C-alpha cells in the first residue's frame, strides 16, 4: 500500500518536526511569531513554540470577524430538551465573549487565574470558556454529570478564583439542579473561590446570594448587564489555556494541562487534515463540553478553523427518539459528525433497520467519526451500511487532546479496516512495547506507547505536579509516554486498540476511576473493604460492578443485604454521579488478593466477562476465587 501524502507528512513530522510544525504554525495568528519550534531543553518535559505569544480567543473569533466571517454562524445550539434552537454568528459570539470577559475582569480575573465552569450544553458554557481564553485565565470545565465529591476534588486542586455554574442541566427524565451540588462541593472543599456566577435557567432557578458564604454569589445576567467588553490579552504559547481533570486509577483526578500555542496549531491542523473540515463547513460533535472531545471538537477546533459548530443539548435516543441525529444533520446541513460508538449502539438498539434515518435528507453528510471507546466491528458495519458514508474510528485520550491514530480524511483517505482506528497521525511515534520496554514486531500485542517528544497540543505536564506526570506516564519506559492502552500494529501499519491495561473504566465513552467509585463504597459505615471492576456491557461498552465485604457481625443476607446494596448504589450516585451507572453491588465473603495485599481486579474482570482468568502465582488464597466465580458470572 502506498500513501504518498500521508507517508511523506508522517515521515517529515518525525524526522524534521521543526519544519513540519513551523509550517502548521503559519495558519495561526501570532502576536510574536515562533522562532523556537520544539524546545527540548528540559527532557523528558518538552515544550512547543517557547517565546512566541498569541491569544487563542482571537484566533477562534476576532480574526474570523475581521476577515469577513462575522455573519456566518459560529455556533448552533440545538436543544430538544428545552425545545429551543439558537444560531449565533461569529460577530454575535465575539460580542458575548468580550462582554463576559469584561464581567470576569471586573471580578479581578486575569492571566493565570483559574475559573471552574460547571455547566451543561448551553452556549454560555462556550462563552465562559472563550472569555477565559480571552483574558489569559485558565478554565477548568467540570462535566455536569459529576456529583459534589468529584466537583470538590477538582475545585480543591485547581483553586479557582471564580466558579461559573448554570442553575440546572436537563436530562430527558429530570431536571438536575446544579447549585445545590455546587454548594455541597464548596462546603467540602478547603479552597473557596472569591465569586460564584450562576447562569439562571427557567427550568430551575437557583437561590443566589441568599446563604451566608465567604464568597460573593451573583446572577450571570445582572453581572453582564454592567460589563464593558474586554480585549484579548497576549499570552505565551506555553501558558496554560485550560486544565481538564481526567480519571486515573486512584480517586484523585489528574489535571491535564493544555497550552495555548501548541493546542491552537495542532487543532487547526487536525480539522482539515484528519476530519476534512474547512472554513464554512457545518460540523456536529455529540459529546459534552465537560469531556476532551467537547473541548477540542465542539469548541476549539471548529472555531479556530472558521467552521460552524453544532452544540447539541440532547441524547442520541429519547429526545425524542433514535432519529435525533438524523434530524440535526438534515436541518443544519451537517457535513461531518463525531460522537462515541455507544451513541450508535443506542440508535441501533432502538431503530435497527434505520427507519427513522430514512425520514431525513442526509445528503450533506460526508463522514462519521467515532471515538472515546473501542469501535466494535458490529457497530462499524451497521453504521456504514445504514449511512453509506465512511465511518472513521479515531483513538486518543484527554492527555493528547487530539487523535493519535486515525484515517486522515483530509490529508489522504485510506482503506478502513473494521476494529482499527487506522494509522498513527503525523507527530505521533507510536510504539508497541513488551514488559521490558523492547519494541514488538507487527502483529504482537503489548503496551501502546508514544516515543517522546509528543507533538504540539499534547499535555506538557499535570497541573502543579510535574513529578506526578513523570512518575505516572514517563518513567515505566524511559523516552516513552505510556498510554495505558494495550494493542498491536499490523503489517500495514494499522493500529488495533484492545483496551486499558490499568483499572480505568470506560462507561458509555465516559472515563471513570475505579478509585473514586471505591471511595464512595468504602465510605458506607457497614463496608470493611471493596473493589470495583468494569465488566463488558452491550450498550455502554463497560459498566462498573461493585464487590463489598461487610464489617464483622453485619448480616449481609436477605432484606438487610438488599438494603445495604441499595444504599451503596445511591452513595455512588450522590458522590460520583449518576453517570457512573453503578447498578450492581454484591456482598461477598472475601476479595482475591496477592500476598502483598493487592486486589486482583483484572482476574475478577476476566471471570465476570466469562473469560478464563489468568491467576497470578502470588495469589494469597486461591479458594477465594472459587467462591467468587459464581457471583461474578451472574449478572443482574
Ligand atoms: N448531567 C447530569 N446527569 C447526567 C448527565 C449530565 N450531563 N449525563 C448523564 N447523566 C445521567 C443520566 O441522566 C443517567 O441517569 P439515570 O441513571 O438517572 O438514568 C445516568 O447519568 C447515566 O447516563 P448515560 O450514560 O447517558 O446513560 P443512559 O442509559 O441514560 O443513556 C446513552 C445511554 C448511550 C444514550 C448515553 O450514554 C449516551 O448518549 N452516550 C454517548 C456518550 C458520549 O457522548 N460520550 C462522550 C465521549 S465522546
Ligand atoms: P478519554 O481520556 O476520556 O478520552 O479516554 C481515553 C481512553 O478511551 C483511551 O485511553 C482508550 O482506552 C479509550 N478510547 C478512546 N478512543 C478510543 C478508540 N477509538 N478505540 C479504543 N479505545 C478508545
């Protein structure tokens, strides 16, 4: 197979990264253009475009208005849960962002200050993000499905000067009030912000400024009504644009840092080279602004590229039905869409023959992109045959911020292979390593690693903790970043991602930590110890299951046991959030462990998934597994 366009670009990106990324950087407007491209002065930490300056918001909005795109829609908010739609032009969005930036500045927010944003899929979430970028402040968006403990952990670590929240989010079956959750999170957190801004939604207005608090509370509308628009602030390419927390294996989330310069260059490059999207195209990403897919491909990449982005406040099914995506594509003339495979599995379950699809004119649609979890061949085949357009898997993580592996639809489309996100994207030197760190030949499965340095846009470090970054990602195999996924590369250079090699869960494309769910279970007064494992699920890819050992003397059988299990499920909803989707908790006599006390989650996972478990020789008491096997093999 020859892929000249791709092959040449890929080779240059690794052999001569300075030339490759200098050229890509020409498509961003700088205040001080870069002279240094790759800064290797402090390995294993690398920086891009050191010494250059810019403003990300300027590149996402002002520049397009100046260049004549002012009247083009920048953002279409399509919200079946409220029955509303709103189209905001580039000029309109710029006006709102500059005004809200002025409002933030009036509260003392400036370069380097953190602002936590806890909002659902409303335009104001995008406005708040871009307003931070305009001021050089660092936003940290927390997914609305997270409950107080998760929100508190992020506030504690990010230490925001201001928190911006909406009064509520709207799920198909209920209105989720955010303010009580924010209040609970702030009560738990030792860090208190100076101000809390609440965007009021009529579905559930929040009480603002009525409690006696150490911080000032105010309504978004009132604050904005007196604000003077603010200009863009010059920031260093290496200054952080945002911190996005993601789940590790422990309960403590990791603050992924994204810089301004590398991010703008990489995302702009990805939009046409990977996704084939050009200025003026309509692009629809069904995710959430609280996840990395939302940051990169609902907000920044389409706007940096002068495209129109659709912000969808709804679900793939149930708002009102499995035809929701098709209505959106037809109504807004969407050229390409991006979501998680789970969404397509949900549509397939409700409308297996695609009847709702045929009710809509999908002629504008060129391509469907899927990421966030493994794209199983069944879903791939179904979507391809139903839609008749390429269905393109792409593999990446919060840490990288943009695809590591994809079929590059703009640069050079290649044949698609079911089960594979295709090839390494220029800039990423993907290597499959064995346990000793030696590269494995084609076809053999090992740890998927990226040879350092990684390209622009990828994380330079973890927020406030270089050492945790080095220890967690860069120390296992010196010179490489460890992705945490296992997989292989075939003879054609196509990557196959088999799944996480650690205990991170992926539930409906949402990344969750076993540690934080375990912490919620362990906080129950009757629980002595517990473990959470992710088991295979037809719709969500994976769902968590809890196994708990009760304290001595507590009856774990009959009605008493059922009560405890119900309370445990509720605790996880209240602490982590409903999105954890923990429905099954079993009370067991003991958990399998190694002699050094490590719980054998992987062995339990294999048993639960009906596979033959690999039992380590270091197991303390193998009979525990025999007792557990029937429990694990039974599902609710
Ligand atoms: N705020 C508050 N609660 C939320 C929420 C949010 N933003 N998002 C989800 N939840 C709640 C849901 O209401 C649900 O609550 P329930 O247990 O009371 O019903 C729970 O969290 C689980 O939600 P979800 O994962 O959405 O499962 P579901 O069974 O309701 O729907 C799908 C299944 C497939 C339709 C849904 O998971 C989906 O849309 N997946 C796409 C995933 C995606 O876009 N991932 C982003 C990565 S690219
Ligand atoms: P997140 O950081 O939330 O984007 O989650 C990243 C993790 O999701 C990866 O490490 C993978 O385990 C999984 N993932 C994301 N995209 C894919 C994909 N296309 N194929 C397989 N796994 C994926």
